[in-house]
């Protein structure tokens, strides 16, 4: 990937976004009251190995509680009946959420993002349950005043910007279970669950326009797709006029052919055929992907770094655990440890991407210590190694392997190449396969602030690391001279 990366349609990504490198994704809503999803593999692994029907039944995203609790035989349905009772509706979580969020410390959420070293925060202004986190003036077509009592969007935006960060807003127009009314149970429902009526598209467009006019989000982060209709082009044009340096992600595509009974029947038949043949599909086809939007400034792979890095600007979105929303069932086995988060972040940045890492506050707006600790560890690492990240661009090659079997990545800042040892050896020299020693004259260890000796081994670069040094998830070595790949 070139150091001068461009957006997927040829536009240059806004400089602030490219410089930020890290965002914090906050999923907060009525689902934060039950805060539960079944344990198991992450969504991409579950979909790949078990198929779309089983993914929907055992959905690991707690923010999908409204849909999953309505699927007969699902673990979430069993949990809901056991803990709340069969007659407890999803809407009945609203009083507990309003009561808890009324006293939420929004400065603490913004402070966590700042501690992590993030450049921006993205809040779920409306997730797939249709419940808005601001006092919208738009009446929901099925639910009326379906929104939080407190203006959580405005309050958190003020706190985030006071902390020196940019504020982004997520809005899911692709699904709204409070409008559609029936659960998504089969693979075809991933398309058939998208609203296709003009009244819903007008409602969604009015809500997004309201968000833009009231809060001027620095990122407009859509999810799944845009309802069938023609509002989205004018809406994005309005956003770009209102927020000239704002960005739009790639999940605002309009998918043709979803309306009309014959087409929907055909999609159901095709969906069942795909489910039946799922295990025979090529491995790379058994992944969660989103239809691309021509309006996008960046792409958003989810939970998995792409095998082939995107040509333009991209952002990896994933929760700190297997869920974006709070999941009280998750323990250490599901939550990324700090060192793993640091390594993932470095891999993404070296590949030209941003990392958008998700946390799920509870109904009172509290992020658990288990979720917060890895983010703070990443922030501490960033402060020690900022020179390799802040203002960096991908190098000529994004990475490779050492002779010892470890991974390495590389970034370049103002012509200076930084070697990121993702799996640093415990002691001794490290042989960096694929990196020529010819024009490297010396090296400097950022964490130790110490000059290191370099030499060649069959043309590869060898860096002499001191045996006595603090444990670091990723060690950063500044290369002096003119490093070149072999």
C-alpha cells in the first residue's frame, strides 16, 4: 500500500482521521440493561464455521439482544425467560435505562477514550432496536417517542470535544427491529431485514439530518445499508456541506431488488440454498462483508484484518471482547488482553488502517474495569512510542517475519522508518527477514532511549537487542539510514 493512501473513490481521506489512528466505539442502549449474549467464538469465526443461521441463533453481540431474544430455542431466549420471564418485553428495559443513564458520568467515558490515546469516539446514536439516544423530534413510525429521556448524544459530544477528541455518530438505518417487527432467523433475513418502505426511509433521513444539524458529527458511521430509496445522496451532500472535514463510512449502500414479493421469495429460496451449501463455499466467501457504498471515505472490515489490505483508507471495527455492547457473561477469555490489543493496533496502523475498538457501558454509563484496562494499557504504550505512530504512514511493505518466527511491521514518519517488533524475542539479536541491512547504519530503541548495533546476516538486517529490558508488548526500533526491503 502506498504511503499516500487515498479513499476508495479517489478522494484523499481527511488528514485528521488519518492522523488519529485510534477510535473508541461506544455501544450503549436498552440492550445495556440485560447486557448478555452467549459465550463462544467471535462473530466472524462463528459465521465461517457454522453458517448464518447458527450465527443469528447464537449471536455473540449483546447489542442484538432484541432480535436474539425473539428467536425460539436461542440461548438468549432461554436466558431472558429464566431471568426476566416470558412476558417481559424488550420495551420494558426502557425505565431502567432512562433511570441509569440520567446520572451517567459522560466525562468518564470521554476520559477513557483520551486515556487510550484515541483521536475520536463514535457513539451508537441509534442501533438496530431503533431506540434513539437523543430527544429526536421525529416520531418513530411504529413506536412514537422511542428515545432516551436524557440527551446522551449531545452530552457525550460535549464531553468528548472538551477532552480534545473528535466525535462520531453511528446510525443504523439498515435494520430496525422495532419497525420490521419479526426476528431475523435465517441467512436471507440479513437482506430481507432491511426496511423497504418510503415512510421508513423518510424517517431515517430526517433523523440523520437532525443529528447532522444538531451535533455536526466528525464521522457519520452507518451500519449494514441504507433503506431502499433515493434520499441518501442528498443526505450525504448535506452532511459534507455542514461538516467539510467530516467523513462517511462505507455502510450506506442502497441494495436494489429487495422490494416486491416475487423478489423477496426468490431471496428466501436462494438464502436457504446458500445455508445448505455453506460448508462447501470457499473459505474466503464465508465471512461477514458489507455492500460497498460509492459515497464512502473509508471501508470498515469487522473483527478481522483483511488478508489483502484495502487500497484506500480503512478502519477495523471490533469490540474489546466478542461483543460491542456490554456482556456480563464475558470473562478474560473473551476480552483482548492489553498486549494483544497493542499488537493488533500496530498491525492495523502499519497496514494503513485505523482501529475502532469498542466498549459497552452498562445502563449507568459505567465501563467495566476489565474492558477499560486494555485500553489504558494501549494508551500507556502509545505515550512511550508515539514517534512510530503519530503522523506515520505505511512503509513500502507492511511487515514480515523474523528468523525466530516472530512478526514485524513498519511505519514511516517524516522519512524515518520505525520497526515494530510484534513478537519481540526475550533476549539477543533479532534477524529481520525481508529487510535489507545495506543502508541501515544504526538503530535506536524508543522504549529504552538507547542506541543499538546493527549488522547483516545473509543480507537481512540484524538488530542487537539488550538482554535486560522491560517487557513490552511491541518493541519499537527507529532505523537510522535508508532502510529498504529486500
